[in-house]
């Protein structure tokens, strides 16, 4: 998904693309971070769906942190 959209944008922008040698950007990093975010969101959804008392425990823990 992300790679295709970025590929189309490169054709219209002046200058060097970010994944050429000599640039600071690392190719493939955004896909990995996107995967980690989706995995964390899916894990949280499953946790709250399977164990509903988790949301109450989280609320109590956060309330204990606030003075």
C-alpha cells in the first residue's frame, strides 16, 4: 500500500528520491513501523474483546497515577 503511493509521488517531485545512496532515509522502515502499529492495535483489540475487565484495570491504574 504505502510503497505504491510513494512510487507515484516520486515521479512528480523534483530532486533526488529518498532511497538513493547518500540520503538519510532508510527504505522499508515505514512498512515495518506500519506493521508494528497494526499489530499493537490488533493485540489491544483482542485483549479488550477477550478480557473485558482489562479496561477497568487500566482505568484504575491510570487513575492511581494522577495525584
